[in-house]
């Protein structure tokens, strides 16, 4: 495994951990959970963009332009 691949896998695990912290806040009405939910949503978005960027069909130009 390359250093780059190991780093990406570590980042994906970290994002997955943030995503797992999401809870339906309407059940709790907790400001701390609202912050965790915001982080979880951002983490899910970032994970999706990383996965799209790593797709073999995605071009470098698409990545540089943010066309993911």
C-alpha cells in the first residue's frame, strides 16, 4: 500500500466516524447534537467528493474545476 492510499483510507475512516455521529436532532433538540449533525453532513459531502475524485472515469480537469 502506498502512503497516499493509506492516508486516504485514514481520512475516509475519520469521515465515517463523523457520519456515524449523526442523530435526528428533532428527537433531542440539543445544540451540541446540531453541531455534530452539521459536521456529519459536511463529512458525508466530503467523502462523496473524494470517492468521485478517485473514480477512474473522473478526469484531473473535473477535479481541478470542482465538477464532481
